């Protein structure tokens, strides 16, 4: 997988080859390159240093969900209704998930 700074924002920023940074089209191309060489999973790291405002992080996630993920789904997968959880586990001091009635996305 050879990248050139002119067409790869991650290489232009001095990051390792294959790191997907950029617009949705660039991410799709990067993921397809990994797919072409047999990679079956990727790590998704977003805002690791917590330097980006939360709203921008959420905007990036929404953009990835609407523009990138559909490029890797079958027509049936794209048409299927997405089931979102109505509760999230409450992980207490023990580190074990305990049932919770807090709706997903609610603030603590």
C-alpha cells in the first residue's frame, strides 16, 4: 500500500501509511486498500487526546456513519432497520455491567 503526500492527508501530516484521516472519499479509498490486501477489521480511534470539541467528534461520527459505512454494506444491509439499544449497562465500582434503565445517550 503506497501513499503519496499529494493524495493522502495522513502521509502529508507525517503519520504512518494507511492511517485514515481525511474526507469520506479518502477514508473509503483507504479502507478499500486494506480490504484488498486481506485485512478484515480496523481500529477506529477518534479524538484520543480529547483535543476536539465533542460536537465536532459527533459530527465526524455521523459523517462516517452516513458516508463511509454504507460503502461497505450490501443493499439489504443498507435497507435494514437499525436497532438501537434502549438501555446501556451501568458499570459500577466492581467493573461488572449491571442492568440500568438509563436511556442510551443520556448524561450522567
